[in-house]
């Protein structure tokens, strides 16, 4: 198990287990494997799968080992921070089947100068649509439209560009995102043209215009 910034997380978790010797031992290695891929965040359900009871979570939150950041969502206090903390929290709030998308996906890829005013997440059609501070989309996603970046499930670059074009993002930002994505090797003309063919309408038109400017 790796040490992060001089802080051995697993060793510390082991110490915390000793502090709560009157509780049945959870599997802190399993919990750390989850935490490591989620910027230090985890859900109560994930903790439960690693053997952490509600009582134990409450104990660690009260003693400062874990930070309760939202209903049912916790963070290991000493885990290094991430520039996408708000996205991790929102993603866990909406469920692991949800996907960071639209302008929020652009921010993960660092494409265009757009600064999202809200967090965009695409969720299954059966998911609840009431999430404060989060704009939910229920567009159907194919498996090839989804990837992982920075430990987050996110729409691919072509899908992200098509989505923001479809929902009305200003033309200059769409063109900028396309040009930057190609220049940085995040996608290519063929993938964008295929997505344009799939989506049609405004996404197809803006993609074609941006690619024409690249010639």
C-alpha cells in the first residue's frame, strides 16, 4: 500500500482501528482501495461493504479521522486534495452509475475557457432528478461514450462536445474545445465526424465548421 505525501494512509487507518478496539475490525485495506481511486471520498455504502458500521463511521467522524461532507458521503481527512473535489462529491451523491458530462466534463479535460456555473451529470433514466446544486441529464449513453479520467466516470471528448453543442453552449466555446482537443491529441477528426453523424443537428454543424477551420 502506497504512502501519500509522507502520510501512510493504511498505517494510520490501522492505528484508528486500535483506538476503537471494542468494535469488530473492518477491512481498512478494502476501504483504502476505494478511497484511493476517489480522491479520498467514499460513501457509507462503500464503507459498509468494507465492514464499517454506521456506529464506526460516526465514531471516526467525531474523532476527526473521517470528515462527513454530505449525507452518506465521507472523506479521509489526511488524503491529498483534488482540483475536482466538488465533482467527486456530486458524482457519489448521484450514484456510481452516473457520469460527469457536458460543461463539467469539459472542465475535467481542461477544454475551452468556459467556467461551468453548475455541475452537470448524466444519470440513468430511472434515477431521481432532484439533486440540489446539480444539473441532471438523462441522455442515453452508449458504453463507448464513457471513459475514466482523474478517477471520475466521464463522457468521452467527442460525446462531451456533442452534448454541449446540443444544449446550446456558445459556438466559440464549442469550436475552441474541438480545436484544443485535436491539438492535444484527446480526440481526432474521425471520432468527431462519427459523433457528428450520430447526433446530427447543431452538434453536426458546429463540429463540421470547427474541423473546416482546422484544415
